[in-house]
C-alpha cells in the first residue's frame, strides 16, 4: 500500500497507460482523480477502480484549456479534500506530425497545445494544490525522444516532449524545499491506443522495433509501475530526474541481430 492515504490526479486516464496507472495506484491505496477528454472512457476507468474496491472520481478535462484544468483540481480538493500526486499523462500523437519542412502550423499547434501546454497547465494549477496539501509529487510524461533524434521524424511531438523534460527540471529545482518532488517519466514505444495506428503498418512497426535491444515494445502496465515508483516514497530522494523506461533504446548503438 505504497500510496495509502494519498490522492492522485491522473490525466488521460481513460485508456492505455493512464487507465493502468489508475487501477494500480488504487490497489496501492490511493484515491484517484481520473480525468480524460473522453467522458465515457474516463467513467469506465472510475467504474473499474470501484469494482476493484478502490475510490475514484471523474472530471472531463481538455488539458489544453486552462479553465478546465483549474476546475479539475478545485473539484479534486472538494471531493477528496486534497491532491498529493500529479501524474500528468495526457497526450496525443498526430499522424500528420512529420518533418520540420512538411508539418503544418495547425499540426504543430495542436500537438504543442496538448503535449506541452497541457503539462504546463496541469502544473500551473496543480502545484498550488500540492502546496496546500503540504507537499507532494509531480510525474510529467516526457519520452525517450526527449533524449535523441530520429530519421522517422515527428517534430512537434519531439519538441513538446523535450519541453516537458526541461520544464520538469525547472519545477523540481524551484519547489525542492517546498516538499514537492518533480520527475519526468520517459517511456519508449508502448503498445497503447496512442500508437496503434502507427504500429499497425508492418513496415513502420519493424522500422522502430529493430532499434529496441529487448526486441519488443513496452506494455502499459510497465509504464504504470514506473509511475508508481516515482509517486511513492521509494523514490524519495529523486527530483529533477528522468526515468527512461525504453527497452534499452537510448543505450544502444548497434542492436542484436
């Protein structure tokens, strides 16, 4: 029960990694503030948590809209009395996101709004809630692409995730003596609905798989467990860090045949 007595906000909790994390955090004792832009999916996550004996509450949120994010934490404090953990997981991957020379401004703006501005807004309105609770933990989802480039470009996504990484370090440093820890979780490619369309093409799938030393994509539950580690006291002396969970991609030059 590593999160006993704590309230954890998880954005993008309607599916994939966020949903796995909601269930895992609840099993570890947390009350879960579930948010997602998809109301049906978010409510299903809440039902799953409750069916498993946990406590959860849903708020529909578009993380790129400041008023909705502000309301998320206000409602969380109203329902649960406090917020202790911000797991800023919501994000998008746009199929039109490609090279710097052919990605449109609309695509750029859409990805940056959700993947970078959305994390900023969650911290902008979430940090005061943590301060009111006497401290807490922030987990911002970046990516292994924060650390390296690719010849299969996704310029807006890569730029957004790089921004998340830098933002997390700044927040960690500013609030380190306010009993707030902030770390970035940097997943490798994970078999989730977010990448389902991209990985459904055998050629594009293999183009990425060949660079993973472990020879497979990650699983949602593996990322949720990494998030649990960062949310819990198991990582009590970690702040401003980047936890790479990527199957060895960022360690590799030549991978096994």
